[in-house]
C-alpha cells in the first residue's frame, strides 16, 4: 500500500527534529534564536510545525551541521533522476 506523507506531517516532523536537536545541545529557544539571529517566536513556530521560511530552515540545519547531508541527499536525487536522452 502506498504511504502518503502530507506537508503538515512533514512540518511537524521538522519541528520535532529541531526541538530534539536544540534540547540535545542544551539550548533554549532563545539561545538558538540568538545564535541564528532570529526571534524566539520564529524558533517556537518552527518547532510547533507552523510555516517557516526556507531560509530559517536552512539556518537551523546548518547550525546543527547537517547542511552537507541535505545537500548530498539532494545531489544524489538529482543524479538518480537524470534521464539520458536518446536524441
């Protein structure tokens, strides 16, 4: 059976990931916000699964040293999807 993942579920999962990473590094929302030059409200909204900008998400991913992993995953996906033209 095909499993469908919704945007809302993905936003919530990203928020959960952010909160877990923040707590693992013993950071408050305020600490993380200051480190990223964002507001505490922005971090709270991200963790609650509300809409976040791509820039905010990338800042958080970079802060937790995962930007390279994301880039590599996207690059692999692009490479896997290259279709060789017969023309």
